[in-house]
């Protein structure tokens, strides 16, 4: 099994059986797996993190109207489907964080946006794999409070990779 398929398989098990699952007990009983776009090689990339001269603490509004603090550290720039794109990169105690919204929302993906957690593979070089883009927990039920992507992270292109809308019949 390739790494993306293994990741998705493991995530389904975690959602169905795990104690940290965002699903309710009722949702777990009927859960058959998450929905994904097919893997897209064009959305797997190494990109330069253009760090800002000084990181800034920003408050991101959440799905419940609360706020959470993150450090805004820089931005990444890439081209997809002949469209130049940029995304602001945040950091917290868990690492880098990129909340984003694209043209697949809300029809194909969660209307509140999706998340990425890029890895720094060399100094200021991030490995960004949109095939690993995932829904925040608030996409599964409204007991969760999730940061919403800032306007600067709204893309004018469809990112057809990663997790799709949650459907649990």
C-alpha cells in the first residue's frame, strides 16, 4: 500500500475506533470511511517559506466565534493550473499550520476550509502535500471549535486533492 493509501486507511480506523475521534458514538456506528480526491502528484511540492522579518501573533476566529492565537511566520508561493497562489503560514506548539479555502468549497469540500501541516525539510523549505489536506473537526459535528482560514488564504483555484466533504449515511 502506498503511503497516502496507508495514511487514509489508518485515519479511517482512528475515526471509527479511536478515543480521540471527532465522531459521535452514533456517527461511529455508521461510519464507512472518509471521502478523498484521487492522489494528485501536481499538488505535492517543496516550496520556499518566505519568512517575515518579524513573526506576528494573530487571532484567528473559530467556527464558534471564539478566537485562537497563532504566530504568523511567513508565506509560501506556488503555481497550480497556471494560477499563482500564495498562502500565509502560521506556527504554534505543534508546528507549521496552513488553513486554506479554495474553489472546491463548499460543494466538494468543507465550506469552512481545510488544513495542512507542512514539514520543514531543509532550512525554510517546506514539504507541502495537498493530498494530506484535511477537514477540521468541526466538519464532523458542531461540538468542535475550529480556526477558520483568514481571507489571505482563500485560493482562486480548485485544490482537487485531499479530504472531501464528510458524508455519513
